[in-house]
C-alpha cells in the first residue's frame, strides 16, 4: 500500500507544483507529472534529512513533496533555457 500511496502523493504534488510554477517547457502528462512529484518528494526528503528536519526513517509529506517538485521544476527549466 505504501508504494501506491507514494504514487498518489507524487501525482498530487506534481499537479500542485505545476499549478504554482507554470511554464512552456515543463514536462506534461500523467506519468511525467507523477514522476515529477515523486522525484520532488525524494529531493525534499534528502534535503530535510541533511538539514536535520527529518529523522533517518522519516520522509517528506505533501508540502515537502510540493517544495521538492518546485525545486525540480526550477532546475529543469534552467537546463532547458540553457540549451536553447
């Protein structure tokens, strides 16, 4: 059940991040939005554990996943603009 819950939270986090930070060169579609949110959750968990906000077995919640997805979107947009 944890894997399915991670996908659902990742999808919701990806949608919220794309609504907060829209752009022309962003990934779109169900699968890419879900991957964006899941990667965002991993980024938020890694940064939160590195800063001492989360313990070793704790993960980022929905808000953390959205913040992580925003970071991923920002980096993705910077790389796309740099190539153009």
